[in-house]
C-alpha cells in the first residue's frame, strides 16, 4: 500500500468514525494527528458515555486475525478501592479523559471502538449509564494499526498506572503468536482457552515468565548428565518479567522443533501434574485448609519451576532416575513437595534471620539449592524430607566453594 493510499484509507475511517460516534468536535475540528514514534494515526475528541458504551468493548484482541479469542487488556480489579471511587465519581457526572481506543471493525465483533487503555474508566462510565448518568469523556482514537503498532500502543496506554511485568510479557508474547500459550494449554499448565495472567495471584493462571523459565531450564539441563552434574555449576536461570526477550529468542532459535518436542511435552505434563497434586494435598476435603497460604502453590515458586525443569533435562538420559523425579507427584504421606520440611531448610552460616526456608525466595542460591534437592531425591525416589533438604543445602554450598577454588586456581596459573 502506498503512503497516499494509506492516508486516504485513514481519512475514510475517520469520516466513518465521526458519522457513527458523533463526537463533540465538528468534522473540521477533528484533528488528524500522527504519533511519529511508530507512525500511528489518531485523533483526540470527546464522546458521550452512551456512545462509548454502545460502540465500545474492552474485549480487544491483540491479534484479531490469528488470536481473536484472546484479549489484550488487563483484567478488571473489581475489589480495588480506587475503582470503587471511580465508579462513584462517574455516577456524580465525573468527566474522564485519556481513554485509549482503536476504531476497527472485526468480522466477529459488533463493537468497533476497541478500548485498549482505560478499561476501568470504561466500566465506570458504563456503571454511571446504568444509573442514568451520561456525560462527555475524552478519547484518543487510533486508526489502521498494524500488530506492532498495536503492541506499542497497548503498552504506552498503561504506563500511567502500575503496570506489571507479567502484563508486558503477555502482550509481547501474544504479538509473537500463540505457540507458547497453546503449548501450556496442551500440557495442562493453562486451562483450555485460558490466557496467561497479567499479574500472578495464587491459584490463578501461570505467567509467561513461568512458562519461559520452565522451557529454557529444561533445555539447559539437557547439556548435563548425572556424571557431570557434580562438578559443574548447576544454578538454573530465571527470566525477569517485563525485560527484554533476547534470552527467550535464543532458546527458540536453538531449538527450532521446540513446540513438537515430545520429551519436553512429557516433562511439561508431569510438572502440571505436580502442581495439581500439590494443590490437591491442601484442599479443604483433605483437612489441610489451615495450612500456610503458600503451601498449595509451592510448586509454582519460580525457583522450583526452574530447578525441577532443569533436573528433568539433566535426567533425560537416565530413565530410571527420571521416573523417580516425575513420581515425586505421587508421594502420599504428605504434600509432594513437603512444604513444611522445606520451611526448615537453612544454611546457618550464611542465611539471614528472616530467611523462611527453601521455597520462600527465587534468587540464584535458592534455585541452586533446589537443583541439588531434586537431583538427590531422584536417587531414591522416596520423596522430600528434612534429611534431603539439609543435605541439598550443604551440597550446594560445598559445590560453590569447590567451583570458586577451581576458578581461583585457574586464574593463578594465568599469572
């Protein structure tokens, strides 16, 4: 499409928008502007709340052509005090500004005004309309966005609030396609048609960060075996939410058949089964409702996710020990991860007084300790106990000391 054709198309969309939405501004007052950072075309105007709600929707997919069933927006925080105040203000004729929308007519939607920023204000406006109150509100409307422009607008539209790294990850991953989400749904880490979380909460959906951490550590682990494990650094990696995607892209480029890897998929299913078993162990039916709140979700601690996947990769060439690793989910004497035993784990010389045991943090030391624990557990396959926890912590620190000594010797030889 030529530049002139694109401009003509945008002008036609603006005319259509004006005819259907009847903004306060007359046609000659409606300025056609350009965000030159991403070459995105938009206008700013004022629309009646009734028009916004009649033609608008927060069910705005990032990729309407390929992933139309997955919306890009954050979930509404119904319990937020600020949101309740916003609704009360709207009922008292508060005029909001800076709603961000895209005018786009999708084949499967009757709502062309896609709200991509300000969904809480949108819901407050709808609440006011339900109580007979409708006033003008300021709206910034984009036209003819491509996928990358939509990603950028989605992110900048949320920078005026406390946007989570998980939300940024979800937006970026959605822009890449549906492969990671589909993989997680297939193995059971997400439910059917479930989206990644925009901010992780207990018993909620997993985050993009969790899924990426699992997969990358599995592949890192395949570079080890049971012989080399004892004399090499075995600290699993951890993605930072909201950061760049370079490491994740390297993982995908290094494993082009990632989504069809049957062994990885088996590991994913086994870990999903462990997550379920851990949760089930603390269901009210089993009389464990009074246990600490983090115990049912212990398997989704990021240190555990990374270390469990790492060891699954390490043991790929040892089917007997791999089976014992997978069978951890079947421990019936207590919860599979024995959260109470993990809580007792502590390295007295180095851990601070406020350290609450294994599974309470996600730093490199925590991840390395869990790698040792899961590797040891797979020797006997009888589950996690205090003896293993204490031994794993000591083994981790002994290995770190040995590696540091070897590094010092190597540097001394270079002098």
